[in-house]
C-alpha cells in the first residue's frame, strides 16, 4: 500500500510540487526557530555556577574626585559597608559582573613549550572575598587566599571549559599561562561560570586575583555585596547615604543581581517570544493552506475515490489513504528540508552543539507530520463518506 | 447466487422523481451467463450497480448467496465487492495518474494476503488476456477508447471474481475486438464457472449467452 501511495504521489508530482515546497519551507523555518529555542533551553537548564540571590551590585561613581584619592576612599567605603548590620561580605570586581552584559575577553594560552593551545575567554578580576559573595563552584585546587600574597606570579582560577581546551587529560594545577609579558599560575579549577546570563552558552573563563594591595581603582569600580536574607530598601538607603558621607561628590547605584537578571532575561526572551508568535501564525497559515488544498483534492477526486470503494476499499482504507498520501507528500518535503538542515551541523558554521540541531530536526519533523495528519483528518473523513454509485455517476 | 425480490430504485431530484427500476424480480444462478438488453435509460446500469453492491435499492430485497445484502456492514460490503465481484463500468473509470498495470492491480491492492509480486503477475496475466501486454506502462490518457475499455475489463479479471458484472463491455470495440472480448467472457464462464451478467446492445452477442433479459422503462419485459 505504501508503495502504491509513493507511486501515486510520484505520478502526481506536478500537482504536489507546491505542497512539497510549502512543507519544505515550513520545516526549514521550524528547524531554525526550533534550534534557537532548543539552544536557549539547553543553556537555560545549565547551572549558572554561582549564587546571585541576596547579592547586590554597587556601582561607584567618584565624580570629580582626583584619581589618586579614589582607591583610598573606596577602601573606606568597603570598610564601612562591611560594618553595616545586614551586610555579610563585600568584594571588588571588574565591571563584567553577572547579568551586566559586560565582558572582558582575552586569549588564554599554554606556553609555547606546552604546545601553545589557546582559547578565548572572559577574564573576571575578583577579590578573595568573592568566594563568599558569589560562591562560585570550585572543582579542584583552592580559591584565592593570603598565600597568594607572596606569589610572584598572578594567581588564576580557570573554569572547567578552559581546562577542557587547554589541559585535556592533565591536571592544570600549578601550570603556567602566559599573560602578555607576565605569567599566571593556575591555583584552582571552577565549574561552569555563566555570568553572561541564563541563556548564554557555557564558555571558557578565568578568575584573576585582585590582591588587597592593589590600589588601582579604574577597573574595579564595582562592588558586589552579599547581604543577609530579608535585607531590603532600608539597607539600600543606608548604604547610599554612607557612601555619600564618606566620598565627597561620590554617587552610587545599587541593584540586586536578581533584578539585573530579570531585566536581562526580559530583554532576551522578548524577541524569542516574538519569534515564536510569528512562527505560530506561520504554522496556522500553512495548516489552513494544507487543509484547503486537501479539501479541494477530495472534491476533485470523488470519482477516483468512488472507484476505489467499488473495487473493495473500505471506508477506513480510504481515510487511511488520504492521510497516508499527505504523510508521503510531507516525507518528500521533509527529506528536502532535512538535507538543508543537515548542513548546519555538518558545516558547523554557528559552533552550536550537534545535539541542538538533532533535537530541533526531530521536533520539526514530528510537528510537521502531526500538523499534516491533523489537517488531513476532516478531508479524509469526507472522503470516507463518498458513496461509490453517486461518485461514479458524476463524471 | 443473486436474488432480487421486488427491487425498486427511485431517483429523487428537486423537480422530478425518476423510477429507474420498478419491482424487478430476478434470480441469477451460480455459473450463469446472462445478458441484459434494453433501450437507453431503461435502468440497466442501475440494475448492475445494485447487483454490484455499489448502490442500495429504494425498496425490495437483494440477497447474495442467500443472505440479504442489507444485513452486511460497510466493511463486509467492501470485502464482498473486492472478493466476489468484478465490475466493468460503462465509462471505464480508470485512474489517470496510474499506469495501466497499476490500474489493473488496484482490486488486488485491497485484498489481504496478496503480495506485490503476485499482484504484478496477475495484472500481467489479465492484460495479456485482453491483448494489452504491450501497453502496461502507458497511462490511460495515452490509450484509445477501446484500449481503455480493455484495461477496465482486465482490472475486473485480475481479481478472479466469482461474478463479473459488465456494463457494455464491448460498446467501444470494433467487431473483431468485441468478438474477442466476448470469447474471453465465454471462456471464463465455461472454464472457470464465472457467473456473468452483461449489458449489451448487440443482439448477436446476447444470443451467445445462456439467458437474455429484456428491460423496458425500469421493468423486466422478457
Ligand atoms: N443520479 C440520478 N439522478 C436522477 N436520475 C438518474 C440518476 N441516475 C440515473 N437516473 C435515471 O435513471 C434512469 C436509468 O438510468 P441507467 O443509467 O440505469 O440507464 P441505462 O439503461 O444504463 O442507459 P444506457 O443504455 O444509456 O446506459 C434514467 O432515466 C436516468 O435518467
Ligand atoms: Mg448504462
């Protein structure tokens, strides 16, 4: 029977050409949108790698204060904030804080003698206290501490993505990573750290230690503060006034990371939702088109259907044939679509994991088959009701 | 085999009511070769389509092998049409998008337990009988009227039915070809014991059958 359907569709390829094209295009669009969604969803489900609840970001603006005095004032601010009831930990950070959208990328590479492998990654400058503020997940080695004060090399903690690229199959602890004319030494390995947000891909990154003696202010204007659970507007207000009191002409801006995260998510999810809405309308359109074509086909083929009934096809066999035909037509369209879709993982242009594409292909295929089958249900029911004697006399 | 008791068929249109069959009583015995004659519009095709289980009579009882056809479900009727009956339509009714061979295979497609290979073989054999083995890959639109008629006959033969209902099977054939088809039907009747009911306008052909039924205005007159 299946062969018969293929023969029939093949012989009617001219008539089915538009239908096949429509299904092909619908598939490609579903595949692209599906890939985007699957990709986002997979990233969303990956742990962020830190704890952002009860962490506030404090952006400091020193105003007109002379450069030389800024670091000292900042130190005072930090001391005061630490002493406030409700504040647990405070740490200086580079501006690429979680959900900020800022990044500070550079190449992380092995020494020439070790092969010179490299990977581009985000550099996070953090203080020792960051362990308590953001609580990044440590897999191996240790977090920064006083021991590092004596170190002649810049201590660095790499994330597991960096380790996979630079140190596959070996322990990175104690290894040297050149950084310009200086050298960094790995003291620990952290788990995935996705400060770029919920929908960002896990990428290589490294934490670089800011020592307490570091008096530079320019790239450490941001403070991250872990507060007690339940701390709210009152503490925020207090912090603002304290900062103003210490730094003449200073101003600050305090945002809970949870708020920053929500704002970022909204920004990213809105176009995704728009995409899905457009896609749904498109699918409805395709479905209506399919439905119309099928309906019309049934009317054009009444004699043929009557004949099949006369030759012994049961009503159910006729229904099955109509649904089967559209599934075969879909198969032709899908085959073309899959051919196109397969180019994405094969060429690897976007650097997205193959599993994302495969899942999207599977989803799009299932959706198209379901859609066409559903569209064929009513026409197939109509076809099954065609009376042989009546239909055969109409010609 | 087929028993018609007081069969009536009334076509109802908006304006008029046409009585196509009026209280027809008829028995077709197993293995009989019956021809039906009558003027155009007297109800011959209607009679055949009722006997072929394609249409329901408006009144009366049709029995097949002693059982009233009314008592069969739709599925059983489909099964009977497929297994027992071979229908040759007055206007052939071939599927234009299928090759001659695929058209002839069609009834076997709806028969369980007949594989693709056997279908093919039987279709070839049937086409051979009507002298069309050289045209198997053609499409209906590439055939003459007479050739199409022969494909329609081959299709009815392919299922090796017990009953063949043929509506003017030689209507579009020249006398030589018509003669051959007639011989073919006579052969099926004689050697395979096939029951045949044939509508014809050809008096000579009708004489060759065992029984001749004449119709006039929806009623049997002889
Ligand atoms: N669907 C229908 N609606 C109304 N009247 C019909 C319908 N089908 C057939 N008839 C009428 O029933 C009568 C019998 O038709 P039928 O086709 O059985 O004739 P026939 O004997 O086969 O004629 P012919 O020799 O021309 O094929 C005709 O008068 C015809 O007009
Ligand atoms: Mg007729």
